């Protein structure tokens, strides 16, 4: 009889817990992406041109700053 109790105990497995519901908004997952509006090719080209112009202006400013910093540094001996 004691052998039988051992078998019963060995055969018993606790139930698997059910997955819990997400409680916080960040646990709910990502929302489905919204489709991008259709944009005319001309508008995209114009926007890209503006971005490139701004980047060029930034690059020129950085070059001037770099040049000024190099002039201020004492000569390395």
C-alpha cells in the first residue's frame, strides 16, 4: 500500500497556470501600423531637396567651426 501512495504522488502534477491577461497598456502589444498617405512624387522630390540643402548648410557650418578650432589650438611640438 505504501508503494501505491508513492506511485500516486509521483503521478500527480500541478496544473499548468493559464497565461495571465496583460494589465498595463505597454503589455498589450503594438498597434497595427497606419497606412501612409499617398504623396505625389514631385512633393517627395521637393522635400528631399530641402533636406539635402539643410544638410549642406549644416556641413558648411561644421567645417567653419572645425577650422576655427584648429586655428585656436597651440602648435604641437
